[in-house]
C-alpha cells in the first residue's frame, strides 16, 4: 500500500476506475458469451469483434480523421482495443468452457 502513497491522487483514482471498468467489461463479455450460447473460439472471436466495432472503432475513426492523430498512434490504440475486446472474449470463452464441463 506504500507504493500508492507516492502516486498523485488523480492518478490513483484513474487507475482504480480503469481496473473497475475492465472488470465490468469482463463480466459483460462473459454474460454475452453465455447468453448467445457461444461454444467455439471462432464464435467468441466474432463476438469480440462486434464489441470492438461498437466500443473502439468510433474513437479510432475520430482520432484518425477528425483529430488528425498520427497513424502509428491510431494503430497502437487499435491493437490495444483488439486485445481488450477480441482477446478478452476468447479468454472468457476459455473460462466459460472450463466451468461448464
């Protein structure tokens, strides 16, 4: 807990909110996998791609065309978004499949 005291308060709050947001996203993706009865990794990846298209793609388009951000920046954000959505869906599928059998 001592290492948290060295962080500025706003940085600690933003880290905490990101951590909480990631847990909510994990539960939401796992719930989608169970509700849609996805049984394959391909289906989980497709579901993750839909979440990516709904959640990350609009901000990427805005960053690239409206804000004129460098393409390397947008590429890194796209890769990060893919890992957070498609990767999370595939990992959640692994955990759901493990608990079902």
